[in-house]
C-alpha cells in the first residue's frame, strides 16, 4: 500500500494533490474560489465566512499561494470575518495581463485595491506575511482610508541594516535575494526549508523536485523580477510614519530570513504598533504555532 502511494505521488504532483485537499478544507470552512477579471488581469480569490463580520484580507508570501499559507487560520477566522484570500499575480492561479509586469509590491498593492473595489469593500482589516506583508504595507501607506487594522507577519519591506544584511547573507550563503527565494536545485531547496522552518521536516528527493517544478520554478522569470522589485522599494524607517492604522507585528523568534530585529525596528517606527514574538517558530509562525498566532491576531482585530 505504501509503495503504491509513493508511486502515485511520483507520477503525479504532490503540490497539486495538496492544493485539491486544501481546497476541500476551505470549502468546509465556507470559502469558495472565484475568478475575477480585473483591469490588471485574472485573479483567483477565496471568499466566504461570516456575512455580518468585518472584511479581512489575507495576503500570502513568496513561497506559496493562498491555499497553503492560511490553511490553519481559515476555519477559525471564517466564524468571525468576511474573508478575502487572493492568489497574488504570478502565484497560485492568478495571472496578470501580458502588458502588466507586476514586479513591485506597490503594483500588487494596487491590484488588491482594484480587487476590493470589485468586491465593493471600502475598508478592511489586512494581514500579510513576508512578501505579502510588504504588499499590505504598501497598500496601507498609499490607501490609508481602506485599512482598518493591519497585521504584518515576518514582513519584508524595511531596508536592512548592514549587520542584518551580513547575518542573512552568511546564514544562506548568498547575497542575491532571488537565489534564496528561488532555489537553484533540490539541495538548495532543502537548505532553504531547513532554515525557514523551526522544526526540520524530511522530504524525499522526488517531493523536493516537484516543489521546485510546480511551485518555485513556476513563472520563475517573473518571480526574479519581483525579487528585484522588492529591493527597489525597500522603505526607510521614517517612511513608515505614513501608516496611521493600528498595527500588530508577529514574528517567529527564530526567523533567519526576516530577522526579528526588523520587527522591532518596524514597531518603533510605526505610529501605532506592537510586536508579538512567538517561540518555537521561524519564518511562518501562522503554520508552526497556529494556536498562539490565531489568538494574538483575533485579540488584536477584536
């Protein structure tokens, strides 16, 4: 039986099999996928939850799409909020129009603003993780009237100090952000996953290869441009004063990719912010310590 399952996984794609499983999980929470034609492209978005609740926009990061990022939040959050969980362009099942580059966080923020307009959502809570946190941060800076409260999780966006830059470069062995986020081979992917998760998870070589093929290398050229776009838009601490809404910062204590010092500096720079650091978690605390994460976010959003 085990050999038959392994043969099936090798012949197919564990990435797409997992997405089918997660889509069923989202459906049980009352969330359904819709494909929306926007001016910027076609965006896949999961919507649902409590009809009388306030809207909550959840923005995934660079490594995976909406389904994989928020799987441990949807069931609980759907009981309180109207959830809006999109795939950003070039991730999951969202695709921009040919003339839309969609390389910079501000461009993704503009696309999400267009999505909110399409859904007739004037104001919303927003939570974003990593690259998605940078997108959420740009949305809050450029359209403060659209954001009720903001949750930034292991968020990119702040210009690193020289010490932070040296530490991260030494940890991953490269200076090029795209070589970290888009691993070149299965060995590099295994090293990346071992670093960004607090608990190491053994994955067979064929699974790592499928992850590269169906996730990390999918739209690789456009994702390289996104890496350059992030670097081009990195913010100085003084620029965070433009974010006027109450903000919760959530970090894994052991995050090697976006160090907890980024969270502390963001907290000091944002006008109305507080920082929660979660033990026994690295870069994705919402996946590694979901109970602690969910409690902190729900208490903050009210």
